[in-house]
C-alpha cells in the first residue's frame, strides 16, 4: 500500500482493501475516510466492508465520495472537520488525487 503523507495529520493513498485497515490502525491513524464512490470500478472493495473493518479496529470512519473537481472543492469543509476531529486521518480514493484535491481545498479555506 502506497502512502502519501501530506502533513503531520493527513495521509492519502490509492484504493485500499480490508486487509490494509489493520496496517492503517497500527500506523497510528485514528480515522479512515473514503473519497471514492462505491461501484466506480467493479473490482474495488465496497466502503461498507472497509468501514466495518475500520470500526472494528477502533477508527472513526467517514464516507465523503467525490467524482469531480467541483465536488472536491465542495467537500472541503467536511474534510477539514474530519481532520479537526481526529489526531491522524487516512483518506483514500482510486489514485489518491481526489483526496489531495479535497485536502488542498480544505487548507485554502483555513
């Protein structure tokens, strides 16, 4: 699993699996966010499965799917709130790019 550390609190990555959740929790993350709509690719792990694993691992979970740059900018407030509510947030999407766009929009509002 490739992790891109954006700052001390936020790390993003491409699509994860249920098996990755234990590693994420072991790395000290306190929250898990999905920025990818379910069904975007038939091979992706559904959010419900990852969310269940995240909750079992003690992580706060957030589902904030976006499909476009305007949606990413609109999600900035909710993303920033999740960052504020947690010590360390791990967010994922197909490639990690949408997560970075939302992160940048959230930082621009701060």
